[in-house]
C-alpha cells in the first residue's frame, strides 16, 4: 500500500462558541487545500467523519455539507463509527484511491460538542454503546470504561496511580501543542483528587468533549510526485470490529478488534513493531491508552501501565505515545479525532512538530477506536525518503 | 434525547422484565439477550427465561450521568455472570461501591429504571441486589 498524504490541516481543539459545525469543517478543508497547494476543483471525492451532528446540531447528510463548502458537485460521503469515524473515513478514502476510482481525495472529520450541556453530550456519546441493553440501564461511556478498568486492575494489579501517569504524560505533551484543548500540566495527585465520574475513573482520567475539525488530502503517489508533495505515505491499514455490548465480550481486559486491525495493518505494511518510532492511540480514558498499547502489540498484556509509569512512552523515550497530548489533553472532537491523529503523525514525519518533535521520526502508527473497541482502525505511515 | 419510545419498550418487555434469553439448539449455549448467530455457527434457538442468580465480574458507581438518570445518581452498575451462563449489565441497587466486590453473589429484582417526567411512562427492568 502506498497512499500519499499531500495536505493536512487541523483547527485548534477546544470550546469554540463562536464557531459552528460548518465553520470548523470549512476552516480545516480550506487550510488543507492551501497546505497541498491545490484548488478546490482538484478534489475528486470527499469523505467526512462525524458522530453526533444528527443529535446535537440536527444535521446529517454531512457529505453534502462538505461538498457545498467547496462549491462542488463531487461525491461527498459521511462516515460514522462512533469515535472511530475518523479512522473509518480514512479507510474509505484509501479504498477510493486503491480501487482506481479517484486520484485525489479529501478526508475530513468534524465535531461540534459545546453547543449543548455536558449531560447532553454524554447522552449522545452513549449511542455508541448497545443502547437497548446498556444505555437503558444508565451505562454511560465512562461507566463502561470504569467496568473495564476495575476488571483490568483486579487482573493485573495496577493502581489508580498507574492510570494517572497516562494523563500526566499526555498533559505534559499537550502543553507543547498550540492546538491542544488543554495546555496545562497536571500531577498524579491532581488526577487522583479530581471528581469521580464513574469509580474508579475521575474527571482527569477521561478525555474531554471538544469542538474541532481536521482534514487530510490523500492521493496516488504519481499525483503526489507530479506536484512535488511526496513526503509521507500511508503504507498499512487495518479495520476490525467486536460486539456492540460490553457484556457480550469474551474478555473485559483486551479489545480484540484492536489486535485484529493491528495485525492487518502490520501485514499490509510489511513492517514490525520495532520499526514504529511514534504512536498516536485513542486514549478516550487513561485505561484505554494502556489496553491499546498492549492490543497493538507494543507491550505484553498487563504491562503497559507499569511501562507508562516507568516513562517508557514519554516524548523523549524510545516509543513516544500521544505526542500531541492524546485525546486527554489535545481534545476529542469525536469525528475529527481519527483524522487529527494523521495530521499529527504527518507533521512529525515531516519534522514540523517544533517542541514536540520526536527525533528520527520515520514511521508512525495511528489507532482509532469507537465504542468499547467495537470499531477499530489502525494505520501505519512512513516518511518517503 | 435518549428516552426509549413506549413502543420500543413494549417490544422489549420480555427481555427487560423477565430476563428472557435464548439457548442454541445445537450446542446449548445460553444468550441474553438472544442473538442471531451462535458462536458454533447455528442459527436456531429456543427461548429461555433465565434464573436471576449470578456473580459480579466487575462493578462501578456512577456519580455523573445524563438527564434521564439525574435522580438516580449515585448508582452502581455491574457485569454479572448469570449461573445460567450469559453475562448481563445491570444496576445493582441498595448498595454502594464499598459494599460490592468481584465474585460477590447477587440476585435479580424487578425495579424502576427511568421516569419520563411528571406525565410520561415509568420504565421498569431487572436490577440486582446482594444475595444475603
């Protein structure tokens, strides 16, 4: 697989009361076009990731919204897979190019969450779970992850301090990211003392609700070479799923979908874990980052919490994880998140990450997860030498 | 947003009030709720009302929730392995997190889950209590 990434852009993530869903999307689309040096007419298809606009903005048919922004009649498709929508939109864009149907595709993600209360946002996010059986009994997203967390802590012996080190690390990285929702460093004590959302997870164990949009423009390598933009390519991609309901899982301490998606991506890319220099994972909760690193194969099951506490995933370590600040500090505008991870990796691989720059960044991995690992994508990107 | 339509709730009464699941006729694996395809590959099931006895596999106490549950917080949720086989996610009532533990024996009770304002429906379902 070799899909060139020829333009990238992301709005800052945060609470942007003065920006609507379409303004955020437009900003990222136009900035990505400028980054690629392309005119709107050169885009052949658009895929847009979004989860909640139907519920929170009374707006679906987002594909048409995206093409309207460019003033184009091209194919525009909304892609949804809860919090993995961004990864799924990228998969759809890649398929359009690999099939030969298109040469230049725009992949965007957008979410507008601050127009409603936190309780309403929580309600909307619950539609990613099995609503009939789990939503009905009051299982919020944090509650479901809290169930996973307690089962994991019971099995592997980590403590709330281990979980907290994930947040502390991501906030430290976020403080270096001008686009991050939260730029303040925090301590382990801050995490432990913050208000309990669903025991044992506190507010600072949970990623926030944010507004934001991100766009990447992908193309065939031939087109990229033609415009002098062959810098980074997507060389591997994988996608898998698992039961919607947590209660139907074979295990509560692993997400099989991540394992299967990762295997696919590594097989297609023809590389191994040793080749990966940096990783962006879907840390919807502190526990999620730890389990993701194990399911992706970077650590044995039960070990990633201890490894994080030992600093093995810090910015200056051998395997930096969530250099952007992750969902926790960078923010989590649901539809944008998976696309934003690609923006972060491309910037790193092009040496454009300033104080967050990972040295010798040649190959990166992005992990995007929806529901409790019910939909997962994994992408591998490499620097073109 | 999020409130179950009365029609949907009526449709789910056997599941929500009676713990009606299903058993695969080929391998006898029990499911709650019923599924379309068994892990053994079979697609033929018989309905089965499950006994509401089980043990806690994990639990949490929810302190921040949605509008629908604002009068219920704090409430406990647990993944419960029923003696009949399937795992169910339900509220554990008359208890706080400090009363619960992994491996604790619980039994089902019929309780109210959601009240739709002053004039709307009351949605009941199965909760669990500590088996004393």
